[in-house]
C-alpha cells in the first residue's frame, strides 16, 4: 500500500493549509529518517497548530460576530451571506472547478432543486454518463421511463450476482474474475492507492456484508476479542458484533465523552495495552478514522498502538472523504482488513457495493467459512455489453463477453465497440483530478460555516437564551470531518423529534439523515446533562445492553456540495424559531389534501 500524495500533503501542511491525520495530532510523531531534507516534524506540527487555531478564530469572528438571530425572517440574504463567506474563506475560490464539474456532469443536483445531505459517498460514474446512455441507447419516448424512474435493476452500467464461496479459497485461488470485474477492481485500487502486491480484494453487496464476512472468517477461536470504536449505532457494526458473539468472541467498545464525543482515551488505551498471557493475537480492532455521524476525526496512533499490542486492525474507510486515502500513512500502518463502499451515481442512484481488502499475509490464518460475496457483471443490454454475459461456475470465474464504451464528454450518434474493455469511471476521474487539497478545503469551509451559522440561532424572549440547535461532537475545527449530528429544540427547551425534522426537511427538498449516538460517557460534572438527555422527548433511550443512546438528525457535506446547499439548510432549521412552525406545516399539509404528519 502506497501514498504518492503524502509528500505533497506534508509540504502543504507545513504551510498550514491542509489537514493530515498523521500531522494533526500532537501525540503521534511522524518522522522519516531516510531523507535528510525532510522538514522537522515539530516545526510542521507547530505551524499546522497555528493554522488550525487561526482558522477557528476567523470562522467565529468573521461571520456576523456577536450577533444572534431570533427570527427566521431576519436572516441575512443568500447574497449577503455568500459575500461574507467568500471573504472569510478566500481559499474557497480555489475550488471553482468543483462548481464547473457539478454544472456539467451532475446538473441534476441543481435542476431537481433537491439538496442531498443524507449520505457520504463516492460514485463510480457521473450523471452525464447516465443521461448519455439513455440518449444514445434508449431514446426518450412517451412510453420510456426517465432516469429518475429507473430502478436499480435497470441501471445501465452493471448488475450484481451474489455467490456463496469459501472466502479463504477465493482469496488464495479465485483469480481476477472477468475482464469487466477486473477493470473495476484495478480502478478502485488505483483510486485508493492500494497495491495488489499487498492486498486481495473481493466485492460485497454493501458495507454490512463486508463486516459480516470478516466476522465469519476471522479466527476468533484463537484471537477471542472484538473491540470497536464507533460513536453511533451502525447496522454494519451490529451485524459484525452479532456474528462474532455467536462464534465465541468477547465484544468490547470504546466510550465517547459527552458532549464533544471524543474518545475516552484512558479507557481505550487500557483495553488495547492490557497484558497478554501468551504471545498471540488478542483479536480484531475495528476502527474508523472518522465518524460518519458526528464528523469526529481520530488519530492514526490508535491503529499503531493496537498493532504494537497484538491486535489485528480492521480499518473502516467508508466515512472518509473522496481523497483522504491519499493522506494515509498506510505505508507505516497497514491494516489487516480495510472496508470501503462506492455508489453508482451520486445524487441519482445511491445503490452500489462494498469492497473488502484483506492483507495477503493474514489470508492463511483465516478460517474456512462459506460467505456471500458479490460479482459485478455488465447489466443486460448495458453500455458495457453487446450480448448476453456467459457466466462460468468455475472457481476462477471465467467470462466471455464483448464490451461497449459510451462516449460521455460529448453525446454522439454512435457507440464504440471494443474487444478490450475500456470504461470511463468519470465519478472517480473527477475526484482524482481535483485532488485532496481542493476537496478538503471545500468541505472544511462549508461544514464549519454551517456549524457557526447554526450556533447563532437562538429562541426569542427567553431569559436563559435557549439555543435552537444542540450540536453533538466537534464544533468548529480545522480537522473535523464533513458530517454533523444535531437536534432542534423548541422555545421551552424540549427536543423536536428528529424524525419530524427529517420529514419537514424532505418537504423542503432537503434530504437529511437520522441516526443514533451510542456509547456515551458522562463525567460527573455533566450529571445534569445526563439527566436531561435521558428524559428528553422520547428521543433518548437505553439499548438492550444498557448503553445510552441519543437519536439525532444528521447532515453530510459531500464534495459536490456548494454554499447554497448549506445556506438552505440553515434557513430551513431557522424556521423552527417560529413557535408555531410545526402546527402551521401540519395545517398546510392537510389543506393540500396530503397525509398529515404524525408527531
């Protein structure tokens, strides 16, 4: 596994312009003694720390300082806010290419007037590719469905076949598969900077399937423990936990300190460094570098500590930004397992598949298990196939096929047929062309502006100055992720049901998510907060194992988002400053002969 952009990132970080997990945490010193011209890591760290502090200060003081908004009609206009935003973040203008790509290749995001803030993900293809296919292969007619009406089975690029295999045998003897599948695998590994010399890869139906496959193949008989680090309830992690427990694993989890949801470092370190009776592996350490719900970022040091103390590491890369893999120090810390996922087309078709990478050095220690993996094949009558796919049941997955390429930049009157597969992955190409710096700069500016703007919303006529929004996890931070977890409170200080906020946002053409924060640890000084959140509007509960959980609204700023997206979300949330907003919406919905929202 390699990182060709690490040098570039290090140089940029030394000037305080980029966040790199290797350099963002003072408790993890990165040195390179093989190069005499390597910059002093202490100097780099100091400069980066100053940059982060300046960024935070500028964010807080530049946008209507000492001003709070108590009426949604008093918000500054979009134009006024945009002017202030661009003045506060001058480097945002360096990301103008993203706007051009969005306008040319993902124009549906603007035409539909819908904001997609409900998931983080990377698409293989662009919306223009999808439209080009329908224009060239399926000309529009009164009886033909539009792209928005197509279901996943009609997706023109590929479909998925599920097979039950012995994972260990598949990794050792399965081969590359079809030319089509091999092409996708190689492109993804190139995109993630993962070397085929070090890792094997299989496709899975989704993230949950990938976690389940690991749990059913990992040798829990000898390495008995499973330790997870998630500040939210995850279906994929729950699937892994359930499967692991059935196989005799002892399951543990990190705790997260209220209210910033930082890792309880002392407790986690104690678990990782607990003395072993024998020189054998303790078990599996499942670790994300970033929370896909709160946006909290975690240090690479935790993976290093785990490996030094005999743990195998499963790195969950699903919540990372599109080019965060370029900043990985995976040449120093190579996880035994890595899981990521890809969508087909962002904002159009969120279905896709998962990817499971297994380090070749650990394959032989896996247990024989019959698991379900996915095989990607060109969809029937797709742009990548001109005849029926001939599938062989042999273990090396031999295929015979002809492939078709769609000319995506400019629609033409023909489709070019090739004997050798030639596929354009324009979704990945766009991300590669933008690079880590542009993407991280853009999302950093947008998410931090949004957080600052939400904090300025305050209920009127309250002696205690009740804030409208409660944010969980990191607030304004240079190195936070693009995800946000929050709740809306009414003027009496009572939580508005997250599901209601989500439904109303959907009516306003804003797609938000909903999730559950978990494994929350309250220090004694937050005893009052603990009592409050545990009795708050039915949105807080205890799991069957007594774990404290809080339901929240979630938003995720993807690399194609723009300032208008976050401004519209801010303006929507501000509507809750009107004490009668929910009732007005209920009556309005009923007057339109629609189904009444259930509160």
